[in-house]
C-alpha cells in the first residue's frame, strides 16, 4: 500500500518492439475490423428486414451480431490508435468504461449462445410445440434476462477492479481487461480472483456451457432416432455453425479468465485476446453465412434487387 499512487490514466503497451511491422499490423487489424463490422451489420440487416427470417433462430442470431459489433468496437479501435498514432494513454474512467463494456458483451454472448442452443433443442426435440416453446414473448424475456444478468455481472467485476490501488500504470496488454489490471494492483487480489472463478467461471462460463452440452446430448439422441440419412444431415447442418462458435468462444475465453493470476503470461495472453476479441466476432457472420442457405438466399436476392434498382 505504501507504493500505491493515485492513477489518473493508464498507458497501454500494446505491441512493443515491432516498429517495422507497425503499419502492416495496423492495416491487418483495420481490414479485420471493417470486414467484421460489415459482416455483422449485414447479418443484422438481413435478419431484421427479410420476412422469411422472422423466427427465433435468426432473431437471436441478429442480436448475437449486435453483441459482436459492440464487442469488437470496444477493443479494436484502441489497438488501431496504438499502432497508428502511438496513442497509448487512456484515462482511468475510459479504461474502467472499456472494461465494463468488454465484460458485459462477453457475458451476454455466453448466455445468448446457451439460449440459441435451447432454441435448437426445442426445434429438433419438440418440433410440434416449437411455436409455443419459443414464442415471441418468451424470446424477448430470454434476451432481457441475458442482458440483465450480464449487466449485473459486469458491474460486479468493474466495481471490484475500480476499488483496487495500483502501483503502476503501464498495462502490458492490448486493452483494459481483468487479468492485466490485476497484475498492477498493490494489494492481494484474492477476492477478485475468487469472484472471477465463482461468478464468471461457474455462473457465466461453466453454467451456460453445461447447459449447451446438455441440450446437444438431447439433440444427438433425437437425431439418431431419425431414420432418414438426408434428414439427419440437415439437422446436423443447422447445429454445426453454433457448435463451431461455441468451441472457439469458450475455448479461448476459459484460457483467458479461468486460471490463477500467477499463470498469466502477457505476451501469450495478447495472442489469445486477438483470437478471443477479434476472430470470434469475425467468424460468427462468416460461419453462419456459409452454413445457412436462408441467409445466402436472402443476401443474393437483396443484391439482385439493388442491381435492378441501380440499372
């Protein structure tokens, strides 16, 4: 505590020692950012405007794209500022705000992926009652519940981080996140780590993941009861995109957060953060676009209408 100072701003280290590759990295991340924004905004537009996509599956997919848009917009501009202008400083308030948004969207995506697995479970295991189980009112309630829980979860972590005294203001990371901020604390962060394991690990991480695995056990059991090979292939295809995103998101997320502070490696964590915060929002629209014939059809029809209008 004697070495603690009043921190008014942080310096985000980013990628030190890469002056020669700085422009290439800036162009790389800018390209990824533009592609990710375009892909997710396209998914949002298609799922909202196409009457044939007004069902729970695409309802949740549209909101997943909204979350991914917020997610990448909260982190990548910071990376671009560091690479493009060497602007490494960020005020304490801005850092805490960024931390809040990052935790909020991460928690919301965890729960929303679980909700989407429940939608697939209802559609495959209870097709005759699907309209009742996944009615519009219930979809909005589940979406509201996901956002409320992730908001409270983010507020808890942000409050615990903001009360810590810091001995240094240099964040050896790409943006403000829990692990690098804990490393700067002058006091024992045992409480923060316990909350991180208990709340994030169990209720936001493991809980939704166990729920997802449970729904897919039921789905697989139902699929094996289907006699038609073509029908089984169709059902597997509708679930494949969701499973790919779940594997990427939970795999990198658990590596980032669910481990002791002593095992953090700044350079390794930066690579994982790029996958976790950039690759996942980028892959969501790509995976779902390639796997969904409805989205491909809607996109093709939209392009044709635009071409005719400009002709």
